[in-house]
C-alpha cells in the first residue's frame, strides 16, 4: 500500500495545506499533551487526551504530505499514514492503533479499564510522535512551519 493507492481507492483526498493549518493542528497536539498529564483526570481521560494529541500530529503530517483522510476510518488511516509520511516504525503504529482501540472502548463501552501504566505509555508515545512529526516537517516541509 501507498498513499497513492489510498488516493485511488478514495480513502484519502488531495489536500493543499497551509502553514496556519499545520500550526493549529500542532497547537492542539501540544495542548492535549499538556492537559493529558493532569493526574487527577483519571487514566481513561489521560489516555483519551494523549491519544488525541498523537492523532492531531498524525493528521498534521498527512496534511503536510498533501492529503486528508476521508470517510469512515479516518483516524485509523491517519495513524497508518505515519508509515508513509514520517517513516514511523511498524511497532509505533501498531502500539498507537492498540491505544486507539482501547480509547474507543473506554469512551463508548466500558469506563475504568485504562491502567496508570497504559496512560503513561500513551502520553510518552504521543510526545514521541509529536517530536517525530516536528523533525520530519523541519526536513521535508519547512515552508509549512511558522517561525
């Protein structure tokens, strides 16, 4: 699979990003990373908020590459696209996807199932993805970074 094959299959569409858009997506990521570390939020919320931080960084990378995910499964594709945008290792993508599934269960089906270790791991993973996206943007899409 490639982003071009996703485009052919209408799973993503061409998108012309702006520096303001990328800045705003990364600002949401940064806000959520900060808020996810509030201890008395509880682990379910910490995981959900830090997952959203990682998702926003993933969406920013996909946008910078010139695409936007469409239809059902947008979050899944944004996460999977990290392999094609920033060159994320499969283990990072797999871990983030597991947390996506866990977040869905804790948000919609069963509260109180996220452990402290899982919340901490997701916060760390979101920070790592944020840093990877920033470094990739500096190397590949400096024009989309506001100074």
